[in-house]
C-alpha cells in the first residue's frame, strides 16, 4: 500500500469523527470543515513521519485543538463581549431545539474550557490524554472542566438532564 | 441524558461534507511542485550571484603558486603568469583601498614583475646567507595582489627562509598606493609614548618608521615607509618560534623597505 493510499484510508475512517469534534468546538459546520481541511492538509504534508506514530489519533486530535485555538486568536474570530448574557429560553422537548441549546451553552464558554469538555465528554479522553492534547497540566484540565461544568449548570434549570 | 449524550446528539446527522480528499492531495502536490521549482530557481540565482561575485574578490588569490628554481637568495624563477586585480586585468594598476592619492599608471603585470625582481634582488643583497622560497606556505606568499572587501588592495610578496639553527623566519613585503599624502599618512601612525623599539627617521625624503614586534612570543620588526611619491611600503620580518630573534636586524629590513626601487611610480 502506498503512503497516499494509506492516508486516504485513514481519512476515510476518521473524517466524520474529526468533523464532529471540530463542530462541537466551533459550533458551525462550515468552520468545522475548514478546521478539518486544515488539519488534513497538515497531516498529508507530514504523513510519512506521522504514519509511524503509535498513537496517530492523539496526534491528529492535538493538531485539531491547535488549529482551533489558533483560529480563535485571529482578529475576525474574536468574540464580542456583551453586557448581559442572552436570555436562556426554556427548552421544550425536541431534538433540534435541544441541540441548539447545547451548542449555545458550549458557545458561551471560553475556547479552552469548551475544548476540555469536548475532549473529555465527546472524545472520551482521560484527564491525562486531554492535558496532552491541549498541552497543559492535568490540574489545569481538572480545574477548567470543573469551571466549564459550573458555567453550564448556571444556565440550566435544576432538574434538567444537564444538571446531573 | 447527560452531557456526553447531549454532545453526541448535538453533532449527530452532520450535513454532507465539502472536504474532497482528492482535491486536498492534488493541491498539496501542486504546492510541493511549486516549492521545488522555487527552490531550484533560488539555487540557480545564488549560484549565478556567487559566480559573478566571488571571482571579483578572490579570483586573484586562486592563481597557481610559482614554479621554483635556484637563484642567489630567493628561489623565484620560472613563475606562472602573475595574477592581477580582476577589474583591471589589462589596464593600469590601481592599488590601495579607496582612491589613491596619486594614480598608478603602470601596467599591472609589468608592475608585479618589476617589484618582484626588485624584492628578490634586495633580499639577496641585504640578507646574504639566507635561502628563501615563496611557495605560498605559511607566511610566504607568491607575488600577487590581494583583493578583499575588508582590506586594501596591495602588492604582496612573502618569503619564508630555510631554518637557521633550527629557527624559522620570514619576510613579508606589502606595497600599496597611499590614499593620504605622505605627511598625513606618517602622522597617522606615531610611536606611542614610551613604545619600546619604535623609532622614526628620514631616508632620501621617505619617512621610515621602525617598530619592534612581539606577538605571542614571536619576535620581529615592522618597517613602515611613506615615500614622497605616494608609495607606502610595509616590510614585516619575524621569527615564529617563540623567544628567538629573527636572523636579521631591523636595519637590514630598513635598507630593503627604503630602497628607491620599491615604488609604484617608476
């Protein structure tokens, strides 16, 4: 199998997972596709070296996190501060509405806290793996996760499923 | 439903992707080709610039060393063609850094031939008993012009002598067109107050400065001559073996440096 075929096989098997992770980070499928493309192009450039890594998924995840955090630093992506948080609308049952509510809650978090939640609860990474992906200490991951969950709880009513 | 399920639910059913792996790979191939092309163009440009620039500075230093044969003092017959400064290979010789105070009009090759013969004769006359060669090793340089952006362009000739009592020695002669009038040039290098072995005298109108030298234990002399016609001459003689004097005196070197035939304006 040529390196290019190997690359294509890897992308075919992981594209959807990468897109979904990117989407949870940025909350926008177009930006998610941009981020995923950026990561895949970088991966292709270093494929001969990267293909030999023991944990290629962790490497790619780290690239995605860096791409996302870099993207957030760009001037046109900066969030604008508002005096008051948007009013939280009561969420009736129903997937589309609920999905928007979850994404809104995620969007209200700072990028690093959002990344911690996505890695811990969507990618099912341990604290140690999350710290490695974000390039920070395990203590930072724990504190960021605790604060992120605290923020989420502040915006959901008691008894909501997310409260647990 | 907990947060984990919510996240899975929120990212479920994604729209069709706009990512085309074929397009990504084709784009990367185009980029790699462009970089290779750019690298090739840059390499060719650097080589071309180097080929144009380097000979200008170092071309004259790459001349083959002279073929040696015996003579009275210094073995210098049957020389290879003498190198000249590249920009004026066939025109008048322009020595010295910057604008010479007094322009030199003698042909380059003729000047080198004349000065080399004069230095050989002076060494044979003033340093009898010493046998030297100018094979271009150590401090003995074949007659040539040195051209370097950081130093003056000058006629340069070095002779290394056969050891006397096991001690080596050499004499180096530099002749250049002075950029300053003789009086100004001479005052630019005064003897420092209390400098041991430094003296000044006038010989046939030329200002002659004598410096005793000791460098890392190697003893010797440096003679600076500022001739009225604008020629500057530096003669350096040293014994590289620490703690020993060279097998000649400062007066012998002064007689070489102040000889009237060492001029760029015959």
